[in-house]
């Protein structure tokens, strides 16, 4: 909404072309905000849930992983420090037999272990692990799900204002591109609550029903999102929409947007369970499929000019 208002001001007040105004709007609004947040994160953000990066191995999960025989990867400085300490120990031992010591795990920490995820430590990425990840069906299930949930969100955020403007600009006095942008921005603003809530609900369900509960929650979000898109698309295609029915459109597509954003959070609540020892690669792969979904659904809008048809096609795909 802010960028739309700025765009209108740059074109009407300052006389910039639409080609230049959009680029200026990006430089004026999102770029400084992103840089500001990055600086705040760099200054005040923690390196790791344990605090400092050097203390990441002090988490109970690290001790549990070592106890189960997993090797924790160290960076160059840590390897050098470890080798130095090992040399001192050998010198102090004066030829005595080496003793292998494993950390003692408190019983309360053992009770927290419900799945591999609770003791998994990221492994270095090799060709072997890459092939293992890419051939694992569990890699592609959340990736394809995120293709639909995040792809739908991107499509709605970018195209819904055009739909509203086309429908109501001639039927409602004063309904311009800015007004359509304000209505559409409501759907994006919901992300402040809905996306984190989707992940939180997934975690709550996990505590009671395990990984199956997270899967069911993710599927439920996708089904409701798809049904809302299908219903909204058919409504647009088969009904002559008058100016006083914008509330119907906003209601139906708000449901689609809410459960698409719930689904985004639910997906990433499920992602760590799929390749627990390569969570970083898994997160990047799933995230990239979300952007791919945005491209695919944008192409649907490009080739389906009839209002409504693109939305119900997205609903069927979802």
C-alpha cells in the first residue's frame, strides 16, 4: 500500500514515467528497510540459540548426538584448537592407553528426544549427501507443497489489485489503482500473524500427534486454500459482479490468503523432519520452490486473461 501510494505520487506529482516510478519506489521504501533490519540483526541478533557461535556445541542436542556416535563438524579454528588440546593430552598421558570419554546425558534431556530432529547436527554437504537428499521423496513433498502455498501468496499479492481495479474502477466512484492496492495490502499484512501462527500451530500439533500431526495440518491448509481459490475463481468467472459485492471477493480470497500463509508456516515446521542432518540445504531447496511457484502462477495469469479462470486453475493445482 505504501509503495502504491508513493508510485501514484511519483507519477502524478513529480511527473515520472511508470517505468521509472516503480524502480524509484523500490529504492525509496523496501531497500532502506531491508538494510536497516540487516544492521539491527548484525548488531543485536544472536549467532545461535545457544548464544555465541562458539558455544553452539553446548546444547543438549550436541551432547546427545555425540553420545549416539555422530561426529560434530568443526570449523577451521575449532579443529586447530581441538588438535592442540589433543596433543597436550597425549603428552600428559606419557604413553598410557588412550581413553574414550563420552558426555553424561541428564535424564531430563533424554526425555526430550522424540525424533531424530532432536539430536540432529548438520553434516557437511558432499556429493554423496546431495544425491541422498535429491533422491529422498521426503525432500520433494514439502517442496511441492510450498510451491503452491507461497506461489499462491505471491500471485494474489501481485495480481489481486489488478482484478479489483478492473472490476470496480468504473462501478465505484474514486476506486483507483491506489484503492485496489489498499484492499490487496490487507492480505499481505495478515502475514504478520498468519505465517508464524501456522508454524506455531504445527509445533503444538507435533507435541500431541508427532510428525503425522504436522503433515495433516499442512495438508489441511492446502486443501482449504485450494477450495477457496476454486470457489472464488468460479464466482468471478460465472457471476456478473456488481460494485457492492467487493465484500464477497475480499471474504473468499482472504480465506485463501490466510490458509496459504498458514501453509507457509506449517511447511517450514515440517521441513526440519525431512532431512534432519542437512536442514540448511533442505530449507533453501524448499524456499526456492516457493519462488518457482510464484513464476508458474504468474504465467497462468499471463495466458488466462478471463477473470476468475486463473484463480480456479491455481485452486485445482493446489
